[in-house]
């Protein structure tokens, strides 16, 4: 399978704990996006990487959130001191080129904060 | 600012019925337009896309035409099947914004046999 992969697929944590999600994009895709989807809503943009550079962060991404993409390959999204409002599906998408190309999504990581 | 409005559901149809899901956008420029589908228990999949005015995207019997004059990209299918039951998202990609997608709220379609 050469699609976008995400790990873990499900995560249950207690409020106040830190969690980290991983995204492995399609090989040689230089652009990577993180989105968040809450129940009954469409995905919302969180952050964007071109190669290893993080070029945009949404206002939704509070200072408890941090994302990295070392060496321009896989990416991690960490949430510190989780809150119940962080419960959502976290989606990763990748694409290539420099413009309007289709984004390919991974299966997502579903986070539940108790 | 740039935004998208999608017809909210849920939509319930009988098999072989005609489907339309409305999607309109506001933009300062000319976005590329996408429809994504999320089948139960699965991830988001591209259904179809159109990149310029009057383009028609099509896939699996679904069609949508990029209408610049009405800033719309309505999704249609002439005869739905039970297997089309899913959530459908309209998602413009506005230029000058790092080409991120802006998703509508989604429309849940249920097709009954």
C-alpha cells in the first residue's frame, strides 16, 4: 500500500496528558497538510509543510499544539496538556508539486480525551 | 473572505433516484474545486475535481460543473445506488493560501433499497 498512513488509528487519553500522532505521506510528496475534523463537521485546516518547512499555521493551532516534519518525510503532531475539546479526528494529507494538485488523505487518527 | 456553503443533510433517497447536492463558494480569485467522499468507517477519498470555469469533473456516475457565473459546483448523479451512501464534502482550494482545502460541513446521503 503506497497511500498516506497515520499512526495510531485510535487514541484514548486522559485530560492533561500529552499525545503524539505520526503521518507518513506518499513517497516523494513534498507537501503535507494536517486537518482536524469534529463530529458532524467538515475538516478544518491546521498546518502546512512544504518539505521540512512549516509555512502556515491556523489560528486553531494553539500553543499546546506543535508539528514537525524533519527531513521533509514523515510528520508528527503533538498535543500537550490535552483538553476534552481536543477530541476529534486528525487527518493528514499529502501532495506534490507547487500548486493546485489533489491532496490524498490518510485514514486519520481518532482522539478521545476523557 | 473566501468561503464555501454546502447543502446540509441528511438526504435520504430511494435507489435509482436523482441526486443533487448544492455547493456554492465566495472567492476573490478562481479556486480549484473538489468533491470528497467519506464512506462509513473509511477515510476521505477524492470523488472528482474541476480546475477552471466550465470544466466538468466526473467519476463513478457523479458529475459536477464549475460554474463561474454562479460560483457553484453542484454534485449530481442520475441514479444513486445503496453503495453511494456516504458523507460528501465540497472543498474549494483557494489560491494564495498555500493551496489548502476549505471544506463544507458535509452532506450525509443515505440510499435505501
